[in-house]
C-alpha cells in the first residue's frame, strides 16, 4: 500500500517513498539487511582470524616441536603450543573487537536514532584516534541538526503568530459587520484594507527572506547613484515623517562613486531602515541618512534620536521576528536588510545607547 503524498513530503529525500516518516513499529527492511550484512562480515572476519591462528600455531609447533637438541624429547608438545597460540590470538582478537567494535556499534546505534528524528543523540568519543574524530564529527552534525530543527520549530510558531494577528482582526471585523455591530461604511472597509495590506507585506517579506536565504534571489546589478536613490526613499517617506513630526535629513557628498548594485534591493534596505527609525523616534526628533565614501566602499548610515536599544538586545536586532519594546512591525525588516546587504557582499551593523538613539550602518564594496 502506498502512503499519501503528505507523508512523503514530510519524509527526508533519502527515505523510501512507500514507508511512513517517522518510522513506527518494526525497523524497516533495509535496516535488518544492514544488520545481517554486519553480522556476516564479522563472522567472516572471525573465521579468517581463527584460520590464521591455526596456521600460526602449526608453524610454531613445526619449529619448536619434535625433539630438542641431543635427541631428548621437547617439553613443548605441538598440541600445547597450538593451544597457547590460539589463546593469545583470541585475546588479541577480543581486544581489537572491544577497541574497534564498541565505538563502531555506538556510532551505528546513534545514527539509527538520528535517522528516526532523535536529534539529541550523542556518541561517546572513544576508541582509536580515527574513531574519536568520527565521533566528534557525528556529535557536531547532530548538534547542528538539533539547532536547525529548533529554529525551524520556532520559525513556524513565529510565522503562525504573525499571520494570526491580522487574520483575527479581519475575521472579527467582518463578523461584526455581518452582525450589525459595525456599520458598513467606507471607514470600516478602509480598516479591513489596511489589515490586508499588512498581511500582504508580511507574505512578501517572508518570500523575500526565503529567496535570499536559499540563494535563489537574483540580483539585477547596474550602475547606481546612491545619493539619488536615498533621496527618492526620503521623498517617499516625507508624508509619514511629517505626520509623525520627525525631521528627516540626507547628507551625501558630491564625490560618491557610482555603485554596481541592485537598486530595487538597496532601496528596500533603506526603506526598512528608515521605517524602523521613524517608528522609534518620538515627535520632535530627527533621522539622518548619511552617505560617505570609505576605503572599503561606500558607507550608508541611518541614525535616529529615538529611545535606543539595550546592550543585551542589540546583538539580536537582526534575528527573525525580533521586536523591540513598542514595535508594531513583523520583526523581519532588519533580517531582510542584513541578507540583502550580504548578497551584495557588504556588511551591516548596529550601534545604540539607551536614550541616545540608534545608528544602523551599511557598508557596500566598490565593484
């Protein structure tokens, strides 16, 4: 019987298509076959060692057996020599199997548990140096898989939470309109439209982030004047800044070199940085966008006079879905900005002090 497509999508690509993931009940047939193969190899190895022991004991008995010099009988009979030689070789075989077989068996057992989805599995780093190296590499791999699985679970929970908020608002508003709680006027429809736009922006951010992190985002680089690009972004946010009573200033010298960048993506970076700056700057404050040439390329800085970020939270500002105090965004703006800058070969960093504002600096290399 074939399993459904849903089960096959959940399984890793190397898992058999006709078996359920994660496996339940008895181990699959390929695992039994592998165990039989290991047992057969061990039996062949033991048989070869036993035959070798017999051969060595026979040779030893031929050299030191028989009669001693002078014609007297040797005190060592061939049977005793063969028995001693066999015991010695058996002891050596037992030591080798214990030193090699025990670590190898632990690695095989841990690999089976890891294949079953138990990413907390670890092995004891013992045995010969090569086996200790394999055990260390296995533990490193398992730790990375466990961290990735935890990040995946957290990401799914964060996405569900972010999508639930606007959907709940839309559903509640529509139910209220149908029940007569809210009037069916343009104001109510406008609120619903704002929520759908917020939902669309969130979906676009998730798609952009997925494309950038998977390496499938194609950059369309062309010679770009960053000063003109920054001025366009400032003009686009002029109405929002005026409504918030926040002054936005652009400082760009005339000797800024032309940059080979994707103007749409760099515009998205500046838009995300300016959006965060405006949201965290109180009325009467200001935001400054500065473009300065440097030895490494061109530096773009967006500085605000907001409340600032605590030192403990500053290393996390570029993490997915991280939100500062009072933030209403999706928590993806700085993450997208970081990935887009990295796609251009640049760097991004943040500096902040409580009560003195925050400065986000982007450095783009000259190509």
